[in-house]
């Protein structure tokens, strides 16, 4: 008879689901680590918590890897003591794993690009999150946001009437600002060239970004619309590891674009929304789409290059630096377009170091902003990002991600940096030259 302790129902279900999630990429990352330590200095958690080995990416990965070895690799089944293979038996074991994979990692993937063996810790850390979520083990904030996205169609629980009411008064204010009765936000217009999808944070906390985007579309003479439903391009499935949620949310947006017969889906400035919608959603949802998808950063840059909007960079007269969103940059390769756009719309751009693929996380990624139980740990680890921001000497940090707006705002307040956080859409709208209508004098 085995002398192993009895296994809880949740632990058993996690192991059963683990087996179904293994593929070549996952197994490669689970087997390839040689514990060289190259990932250690890449992690902002490690750098901000010196002397605590539990923050090291290799250590965190081993908490998942040891389960894999015990149940799915022959070395762990034959020599578990040799390869440090272990299993999970109790709900407490799952809770301890939750604190590591949710509380000590933002899935920023900086360790992944610094691994000489090609281990993608963030990929199987997300998988491990999904295993726990499948048995209801997750931070409360993740559970709430996921439930809202399942049931209400967006991760912040914005009701349809509130969404439409906000767009209505944004339209009214835009008409007043431009002095043009034709300005505003078109809703559910068929056969448009652009369908614009947004982050629910914009409706709930920052409608100025919607107003700025609407202004840019109007000045560019774009044939565009926003959907009345299925408008949330964010996807909490990326953070939770729940592929079923990820696929359902992505299909909801794709179906709406197809229903409106839109030619292109333009995604507002949100790193995880861009990655989820354009790079991951079709895989999760098991669908192919026949329309184009692009970030609004690329859309705005194209308008300027085509002469559809003109810019006065002197309207943005502060000093600016740029923060690369982990999902936009490291995971989707959006490096140069934001910088090109930023240098067009302002005159004092100061590069942040390191940058692009090597940039540090805002510390709010991976759904961390929703996990209040880990706030103290997150803000302590934000010291690395705070020092990086301070070194630029800039007054404004610009980012193309709503999640980063919140993460950066939080750490700027905590470390008393006195900086402002803006998005590119704000700067482009502010610098855009509005043509004044001139009435010719009668002879």
C-alpha cells in the first residue's frame, strides 16, 4: 500500500487537467531549465527583494516543474528524490502555489527572453494559473473580473445603458469642442472601414481617451463606428489562464465586427487587450477572422503620414519618456511605432533605459492590479521601475496600455515621483490641428 497522504478533490482535478495541457512548447520549457541563473537578474521582483530566493524565476518555475516531474516525467517517477519531484495533495498546497504564480510574478516574460535555453516561464506559469482557476483557487479580484466578463460582457461590469450614455455625452462634448454638428461617435454603423473597440476602464474611469480617439477619427475623416455590445477588447483569460474564457471573450468581439461587416478592427491602447485580441484570441477561440486588426498606435501614425491629420508638436510642451508595455512590446513586437509617433507629437522625448524588449514591467501586469492581497509586495517590487522613471528626468511618462497607466500611477504616487501618466492618444489629440471654418466675405 502507498504511504502517500490522501489527495483532495481539487488537487486530483488539477493533476488531471495538467495532463491535458501539456504540449511540445510546454514540455520543452518544463524540461529545458539548467538552473544557470541567467533569469535571476532579469526579474524586477528579485532585484527589489535581494536575499529572498523564492522570487527567482527558476525557483518559481520549479514549483510547477516538480509536479510535472513527479507525474509526467520518468525521472520523477523513478527517482523523485533525485530530481526534487513533488506532488500536490491538499487544498493548502494549492493555496501556496497560488501565492507564487499569482503573487510573485506578473508574467512579463523578461526572464523568458533572457533564458539561453528558451524556457518561457510566463507561458507555463499562465498554464498553472489556469489549473488553479479551474478548481476555484485564485485571488478574489481575478474571480470577480472573470465573472463580470463571462456574465456582463466586460471585465468591469459596465452596463449597456451606462456605456451608451457615456458615449452620448462624450459625443455632445466633442461637437461643442469642434463646433461641428457632424462630430460624434457613430454606433453600430454597418460596412464601416473601422470598428473601434476599447478597454472598459475607458468608460468607467477615463472617458477622455474615448473623446480623444473620436476627435482623431473625425479629423481624419474616417468611416468608423463603435459597437453597442461586444465592445470590450480586453480579455481576463490571458491573466487567469482560462482558455475557455479567453476564447469566449475573443469570439464575442470577432462576431460583432463580422455582424457589422467591418473591414478593420482597431484596438485602443491596451497591451493585454492588443495581445489577447490580435495575437492569442483566435487560438483560444478556435476561429479564423477575415478582417484586419491593428493597434490604434499604428492607425494614428498612418493618419499623420498620409496627411489626414496635421500636428503641432509645440502644443505638447513638457518632457516625455516612453514606457514599453510588456504585452505590446515583448510579446507582440510593438517597439518602434510608438516612439516614431511620440517624436512627431512632442519636442522633448527622453528614452528610458533599458527599453523595448528589455524594459521593466510597470508591476501592474498579469492582472496584478486586481489582486489587492499582493499590493504591498507589488509596490515594494515597483522600486526598480520607480528608479528607472526617475532617471529619465521627464515630467510625463507615456504608455500605450491602460493597465500600465494604473500600474505606473500607483507606483508614482507611492514613491512620490511627481510625474504625470498619459497615453499617445491624448498627445495626438492635443497636438492635432483643427481646421477652422472660414466664411468668405460677401462682395
